[in-house]
C-alpha cells in the first residue's frame, strides 16, 4: 500500500479502479521501417483486435444502456472499416516507409481536421470519434491497451490537472472520484466534483502521477485528502466502514428536505444553489434548494466551438427557469478570461489574466456578444423569475453603462414585439475590493448584490487562486474579507437591495452565524451543501 | 444508370450511424452508389467521405446507382432513405 496526500475538496469516500486521464493526442514517434509487408500486417492485426474490443464494449453497452447509447461503438467499428481511412494508412506506410503508429496518427490528424473544419457542430464533433478510434488502433499496435478508455466501470480519474473544457467533456456517469497531481481547491475540477457530490483530491504531487497506472485499485478519502493505492485489508475495511457511515449521514441530511431555513429564534435566510450547467438542475431539486443563486452561463461558451447563438442560449435559460417553476434563478452573464479560456474568443495572451480582459470587461468591449446574451435572457424571462447578474464590477460607470445596454436591448425587443418579464432583477457581483468599498454608490443602481468570495479573496489578499503554492497564505476567514462583506451588506440594505453570497465561503458552516448576523439575505452553495447549511442554520440561536 | 433526388428529413442530417448502415445496404448489391450534394459527391460505401459532405436536414441529395442490379438497388436505397433519413 502506498499513501499519497493532497487536499480533499468534497468529503466523501470512493473505492475503485484508477483510470489515468489521457490527453487526446498521445505522442507517436516516427520510425523508418524496411519491411512494409510486416507493417501492413501489424495494422491488420491491430484492426482485428480493436474491432474485437469495440464489439465487446458494444455488447456490454447494449445490455446496460440500450441501443441508442451503444450505437456510437457500432459507428466506431464502421469507421475502422472505412476504405479511405484504411487506404490513407496503407499509402503512408508504403510511400514513406514508416511505422504503422505514425501512419495511423497522421491519418487521424488529417481526417479529424477535415471534420473539425466543417461548419456544423455535429460533424465537427466527429473529429473526436476519429481520434478515439485512431488512439485505440495505436494502443492495439503498441500493445499497451488496458481497454479502460471506454470502460463502463466507474473509475477514479487521475490526471496532472484538468482544464475546464476537459472536465466538461468527461463522461460524468463514469467518474467515481478525481485525483490530480496539481491544481488548487478553486479549480474547476474541484468545483465540478462538489457539484457532482463526488470526492476529489487535488495537489497530490508529481510522484503520484509517475507511479499510478490504469487499473490500479485505490481508495480516495475526500475528508482527509488521502489516496491509498493498493490498500491493505485493514485500510480497506476501515474506509469501507467510513464510506457507509458517510452515506448514512448524508441520508439523514436528506431528512432536512422540505424544512425551513430558520434559526431557533426565528430568523430566516434563503439557501440557493450554484450550478454550471443545465444538467445540474436535478441535483438542485434533489437537495431542495430554494432557487438558483448562481447559474454560470460560461459553460454554454466552453462547450461550444463557436459563439453560442441567441437561440441556443434562450433554450438553456428557458429550461432552467421552467425547471425551477417560479423559484428565483440568478443567471450570471459571461465570465470568461483569467482561468477560463475559450479559443474562438481569440483573447490576447495576458501577463496577468486575473486582472485582465475578463468577464464584464469583455462584454463591454465586445457588446455584440453581450447583447446576444441579454436578448436570450430577457426572452427566457417570461418562463420564470429571472435575475441577471454581472461579474467583475469595479465602478459606478460600468454599472451605468450596463444598465444603458440593458435598457436598449429591452427597447429593441419592445419595438419587435418580443415579450419579456417586467420583474427581471438586475444585480452585480461584489468580487473586487473596489466594488465592496463603493457599495454605497452601487446599491442604488441595482436590485441585489452577490458576493463572489473566491475572487474577492484573491483580489483582497493578493493571492492567485490558480497557484496551489499560495494556499498556505490564503486565510479565507481574513478580517479584511469579512469587513468588506459586512460593508456591502449594510450598504445594500440602506438602499433597499438584497445581498447574497455565492462564493465557496457561503458553504462554510463555521461562518453561517457570522453571515446571519451581518444580515445576509441569501447563501448560494453547491447543491450538495444546501442541506448541510440548512442544518447549521436550524441549530443557531442569534438571540444569545 | 438510375438517378433520383431525395430531401433529408433527419434533424441531424446524414449522421454517422445511418451513413454506416447505408454503406452496408449498398454492399448487398453489385451496383455502385454515389451520393452528391451540390458539386461534391461521395461513394455511398465510404462512411467518412459521405459524412464529409456535411449533409444537413432539408438538403437535397442526388443518388446515382450504376450496375447490373441498379433497378433493385435504387429501390432499396430509396426505401432505406425514407425509413432512416
């Protein structure tokens, strides 16, 4: 047994097999060969093996997930048989006297580029299928296949770090836990893990990555941040017990469903949920959140290969609003830049992206993108109770400019006879010290504030949230941060606005009492924390 | 040679699975089948080339069938398209 230590970001236990996350383009070396016939024979053998694997996966999928979901593996088998694809591999081997792996890799690049260049998103996505079958073929050629890439078993995903777009494209149904060698607790892998209620451990170090292999048996303890590879019997028994206890405890929390968020002395607070995609609505409803306090719209942009259209966005917003059936839904406008990069935005590389062109700064510079999103939001507003929230505010003039744009979008819609709700609330994120300090001037311009504690902490303490080495210096309960929040709360209430907290701090139950005493009106947390915070609220007595 | 036009009704267009099944169907016959969209065409048995045409819902494709059993083949392809695309 080997034990590794990192930082746990969601308390739960996972026991299972490891799958090492492989980047799509595995490096293939070009080797000159002399026996072309032998090389072509290798391709034939590898193809037979790959087909056999795919057939096995298809059969299993057919049984477990039905014909519709299994069809993709049938398509992969057909692709492997494609004449043009096979001719290309053959031609490269014959013309260049090179190894089969190299020929497959070049063919893969050529065909996937052809699909990637097509103008329809369905066909563009087929580029990934070409890469998938080619990688399988290369694995079969190199004999280092474990067959785990398309395994249907739930696995512990191990990686150096995962970019937001990589996390988004993972098949969530197959993930037991995440373990990353690097990364910080505010990375998207961490946030996603919290959303999915699965354990994740980050920053276990480079050594881990060097020794871990596909198929290794491991236990992930998200409470302590420990990873046990090849655990001994005692550890397995102990952690299995801990896992069962945890499940029982979480079940108990479920009993809090349907109860009010009220302190012993009668003070009420709203507890809403943060989500990053339409798929998370299930978790919101399951955990009985009173609304959505933060819907991160940037996932619409990250999942796309081009700017999402007004229609695409409208459909997503409408779905969230309808699913929440009249409960409040706060949608944050585009917040990319800094750690969240999207290729087609063609943003310049910046020395210091956290302080660069990001979020509202992009929207105010490229208003076409902003207006498209606002139109989609207003159109969707008739399907529920919508709040629109603007990120990265630092000045009064920004907010005034935003409100002018909002007015102009609505004016256009009135002329075009497009309906929108009159009760849409407009709010801003308090995530820069500047916004908190001038909150007395900002409050009269909006309906609500929402404190983004992650960025507020980063900017107040001058601590880069992407740099794990800085974590020892980050005191999230720093007096400076709490004072800024209190200042914003007082100013909001003075001007009739309400204030919520949507950052990670909202779920920190050691601060729930502090927030209630400040008069915070709403806490928005990952769906899995809603009941935990409710439990805490119901235990407090503010009269003491 | 037999030739006919067909308007794609499937909402994704000629996507992977029906394209693959179409190829299989064509291989049951001796005739050669080509599918054309605009000035681009592809052999119906060539899955990637066929998808490479990027045929979407509402597009008109021209199907050409040539060979000894072209009559029967064309009928079968027509029926396949009606049912699957």
